[in-house]
C-alpha cells in the first residue's frame, strides 16, 4: 500500500492531511517542507516530488509570500504578504494537479507581530470554504514561542477553534528555534530556551486535542535556522522520544507515539540526526537554506559559464554578429536554477525516507 491508496493527488485538506501524517509516522518517514517564493520555485519542488514519487509540503513564509506578489507592493499592513500567500495557494492548487502528487499547502512561522497576515489568510480560507467546502490552504503555523507558554497556548487555542471547523491543520511551536529567519532574530537567546520540556509538550497536546486531532508540534531540540558548521549546534533529537513517552504515559499508554512532531531548521543537519528525529515521530522537516542555495547554483554556474554570451544582445565568441537571445532569455537561465533545486529537493526526500512512497 502507498500514499495514493489513502489520499488523493493535489492539495490535501482536513482529515486527508492527518491520514498522510499518520501514514508517514507508521511507516517511519517524514515529508520535507520546502519554502517557495515564486511560481518557478514552486514548480521545481513539485517536479522533484513527481520524479521521486513522493508526497511533498510547499510552504510560504511571510516574506516569501510578499515576494510572490512582488517587492514593489507595499506591506505596511501585511497586504503584500496576504495577497502573495493567496496567489501562491491558487497557483499551487492548479499546478499540484498537473504534477499528480499529494501536496500539503502550508504557511510558515507567524510570530505575534505578524498575526494580521495570519488573519488575512484565514479570511481567504473561510471564503474558499464557502465556495468549495474546504479551506484554501492545508495548514498554517503559529510561532508564538517568544510569548509565555500560557499566552502561546491560549492564542493557539483561540485560532484553532476558528480553524478546526474548516478542516485546517495547525502547526505550533513551543520552545525557540535559534538563528534568524524573515526578520525574527533569535540569535541571542539563552541556549536553554532551545530545548523544550516534555511537560510543556503535553500541555500543548492537552489543550489542542480537546478541539481537534489535526495539529502538530514543533518542539525545540536545539534547532537553529540556517546552515552551520558541524559541532556549532547541538541537536538532541532523542529528546523527541521523551516527549512521545511522556505524553503516551499521560494518555494511558495506548499509543507509543501519539504526537505529530515537526523538525525546524533542517538545513545542515546530519543524516543520523534526521533519522533519529523521524524514528521519534517527526513527520515534517523544514528545508529552506539548502534549497535557496541550490536554486542559486544552477543560475550562478550558467552565468559564469556563459558570461561572454551575456554581456550584450549581439556579439559573442562565435562572431560579432551572433545573437545571444537563446542565452539571456529568462526561461533558459531560470530553468538552470530549477534543475538544481529539483535535485536538492530529491535529496531532502531521500534523507527523510520519502522516496517511492506513492
């Protein structure tokens, strides 16, 4: 049995998202969540998933969503981020059907100061639900880890009560992911804050499970955004097993791994760390920094190798009257970036055991 025996192709919503994550947890694999900022990057990730025969998660950050609609649009009230997220969602919904793979369509970290962006996406979900009986997105993430635990959980509960009737999945973060991403800078936080305690994870589970089973928890185990030298970051994915055991015991021991866990800051992690995390119930791992660089590599190499064909519209080493359009056409050099992104996304699928799963 494969993924397509339990969920359809295209963007998944409602119980189908949970069915996918349950299948991943039961079969000891996880799904990479790759940030996309344009139709080009979204298409490349979908191409990788199709070729790898794998389900995939495409996500937009607040800044990435704004870029999707254009850097020339004002964003003082999150209007660019809201419009860009909606534009990305509609594009991915159409494209996912063409590529024939199951897709979880997700919005990434939303800190308290970005809640107007979150509200705008939920408005779009509700409007789409009225017309189609399902939300526009599959899931959204609230990252209120900078708030107190009590405020974090209370705000998640408030939003989850609005999301659950639509069939939306909620991802929340308890504990802090270090580093910097999209203007949220946690580079100076105390190291102790990078490791979530089992009791905190259970408190989240108790509060959210009273509303719906469709949620996941990004519990910190030393995670840091970005790429780092080996040894500079101390990941402890074994802690995730302790979270599972503690919550399992609290629930009577019927399920060995009752939690759906998320691995943030996956770029630069070792295969051993990833394998341990997946074994302990991680079903989603964020990959952004590595795929950003991969997209650059193809474009960079093309520009460097074809430099003498890109300095002017006419004239190159083959002759002063030779046209260069076939080199500077964006469809040529942008495609080179897509190719290298495709290959890196396949590697992410392989690292997580997410190959030939359809």
